[in-house]
């Protein structure tokens, strides 16, 4: 009887309790001679995004656009800024999901609105050809991106690569 109990416990321990582990996975890494544990988060997939590849392409396009816009603002290239801000105005993470608005998380929609409001402020500042106002408004757009990424794409929570 004792052997049977030990065998059952051994089988349960080897196979787990039937629960799927869905949380963090730990990975040991060696950094500068110190042993540290790095927490690896599982890849986040959002069911509300109907065309994930298309969505990723559009988000990368916005990232490239913002990098170009940052350079144009620093150089005060107002014609390039005009073209970039037109493209920025037509960018919409909500539309890029391919889903109906009613099927999207309210917070995602609110962050999209914040992105658009910041973009409109940037367009107005650029039309004034005021570098200081344009820079401040530009970083409001970047902050709206960061806020959304922190909530919905923690793997890339910051777009601070603009600085």
C-alpha cells in the first residue's frame, strides 16, 4: 500500500496537477558575473485584433512616421512636417484592428482618441511653425503611444527611442 501511494504521488508530481501554467516563466541568465532570474512573460495576443499581421505593419508604419517627424521637427522642415502630420492624422489603431468598434475594449478606444487628440494638437502647433510647441505636442503623441503600449503591448511598453 505504501508503495502504491508513493507511486501515485510520483506520477502526480511528474505530470502536474492537470493545471496549465499560464503565468510567468522563469529563465536563469548570467549577467556581469551575477546569477539573476529574469521573468519572461508569455506573448500577448489580443483576440480583438482581427488581422494581427496587418495591425503590426500599421503600428510599425506609425513608428517610422514618428521617427521621421521627430527629425523634421528638429530640423524645422515644415513641408516634410506637413506631409507627415497628414499621414499621422489618417492613422488609427482602432481601424487597424479590423474589428468593429463595439467589439474593442473601451480603454483601447479611449487611448486611440487620446492619440488622435494629441495628433491634432501637433498638427496645429506645426501649422504655427513653432518648434517649441511642435516638440511639446510631439511628445504628447509619443506619450499616448507609450500609454497604449504599456497596457496592450507590455513587450514594447515604451517608445522613448525618440529621445
